[in-house]
C-alpha cells in the first residue's frame, strides 16, 4: 500500500480521536496526538516536559514553534516512513505552514485532510452529556454510551465509582473552546481546501461506524484531489 499522510480535523467533540485510532489500526499507521506526546513528557519530567509545564502553569498555550518542533521530531522517527495520522495538529495556520515546510523538506506532502463537520449545537449536546468515572477514568456519554442503572455510577468490571462532569464538558467551557476553534483553527479548512487535499464528512447525527465507512470510501478512492 502506498504511504498515507493524513490529518484529522474538526471541532472539539467531532470524533477525531476515535476515527484516528480506527484508521491507524486498519491501515497500520502510527497515530500521533500532540496531547499524548505532551502528557508523556510531563509525566516523565523531561526537559521538553519542563518547557511545556512553564507555559501551562502560566495559563499560556504552548507556542507554535515548540509544538511544531515536537511534531517534526516525531514525524522523523522510523515508524512514520510509510505515513502517519495526525490528531490535534495543526491547530493554527502557522502550524499548518510549518508542517508543510517540514514535509516538503523530506520530499513529502499530505495526502488527505479529513474534516468531520458537526454543528456547534450538536457539539454542545454531545460534550455536555459526557461523564467521567472519578475512580477509573472511564468516559461515558449519557446520549451515546450511557452506563447501566441510574447513570450515576461506573459500570466497568470491578468499579462503581461516581460519574462526574469535568469542567471541560460544561456548556460554558465548551462554547469557549468552540469560539477558539472558529477563530484560530477553522481558517485551516480554506488553507487545505486550496491545496486540494481536504475532504469534508458530515458528522451530524452520524454514528462512528458511519463516519468511518465514509472515511474508508475516500481512502479507497485514492489520494484526495
């Protein structure tokens, strides 16, 4: 199979991570999440983790230059030689431009940018229905994946922890995240549209299986164009 270099795109709660994991498994691609990379370095107390911590503790976003340096290093590893799937990057036009420059320097380019399109009100409904187990960390959704019983306790084997709503899943916070997305990240849609690598998929009211089937249909058609 030819190399596949893919970016997953869409608003928070659109299902990017879920789809990225499924694509990675089926197509044998490394799933690269900037959030996972940062959390790993933070937990191990590395020099990079220390730099990230300084920005987070000060309430700042991690600068584009640092984020791009981390991603470039990861993409240079051997397992990315035949492609990758990026989840959570790029999140701004400067990041998208830096990614393009890095890939061009290696003689490569993105093959596909998958945009999962979901309206704001549906995103608010989805995320505000999420509950997290205070004990084991399992995530439930009262709309799509409700726990058994009265919905107040985790039903994972051996656990009955209380289910709580995280601050990130409260409506006010969700709308703030969507505002940032529309202002900072959404312009990337036009950027990649002009490069003829963007494919949008309607995620509204669609099950994860339906979205995945649509993505596979695109990949089966070959490189986006």
